[in-house]
């Protein structure tokens, strides 16, 4: 589970584009906290702290403890916007979380034990179908990642979500046994497999031809045998 972190916020009295630009000029990031059957709160947060939280990874899966007017609000970032030029955050949306709150989040997949995969050791290529998986989980128990074990996977094998151990109380949003990754044959091995299949097919066809020849009836020629004259 991702550990929470602390932020100190200032309540914003004014909202709108002009007010937001003024907040940014002061080195702050405009944000809003909503949900939890309470009215939304417009706040501003330190630019530097938010920047490093976003670019440090796991921002959308980690609960923040935000101090607002002397109170601590537990909230989960649900969305953020970045400046297309500077890559700095320009706005963040937080959702209040309470005990028992269930959320839907995308969690990255970590693949382990690739050296224990016979297919990869033979030169197979790991084809990752899903780098992230959308999960339904308690807000206070969001995993920072889920682990996919490649042990025993051979060429052309598939790893499905049913083979991935999820934390208690966590389940995928997709209600089927979908593929997370496969081990594909590299070009060289594919060519060997194709050549072997063609050779086997040719050998089988040749064997059928030989059986046909051996099974044919021989018509009598009418010629004398052992030097006897024909009557």
C-alpha cells in the first residue's frame, strides 16, 4: 500500500481563470477538494511540492493528508493538468476519502522473475499487454503496484489476471480473465518453427505418396516366364 503524505493548503477566496493565474504567479497551484457529502473547497498548494509529488510517481494512487485551516482532510488526487510547455502542474482535483471509501484507480504492473522463464531464456520476447490495470479497492489500501510473476512461462504462453495475486479487497474492474502479458517467439525461432513445420508436412506428403505406390495392383504383361514360349 502507498504511504500517505502531507500538504499544507491555503483557502482561495476567489475562483476563475484570472484568480488562478494570480495564484500561479505567487508560486502556488490552484486546486479543489470535493466529495464526501461536503461542499467543495478551493485551495492553493505549494508549486514545488506538488511538482515533485506528481513527477515522483504514484501521485494518483496515494492519499494526501491536506491541512486546511487547522483541519486535516484526507483526499485522493483524481486528476491534474500540466502546462504543455513547462510541464509544471497548473491545477489538481482531490476527492475526499473516509473510512470505507472504495475507489477505482489504475495501478502499474511490475514483472518479476524473467530469468525463471524458459521462454525468455531461449530468446523469447516479453509482450506486455497491460502496463497498468484498473482496480477497485479501498481508498486506504491502494497498492503502489501489482506483481506479475513470469516463472515457468515458455514461448507462446500467456499470463492472465487470474495468475496475479491481488491484495485482499482488491479486484479488477474487468470481469473476465484477461491477458496481462505473453512470451512471443523471436524472429529466428519463428523461422525455425516454420521450417520444421514445412519439413514435417513435406515428409508426411511423401509418405502418403509412397504408400500409394506400394498399394497399386500390377497388371500381367502376358510375357513368358523362365524362358517358356507363349502358347
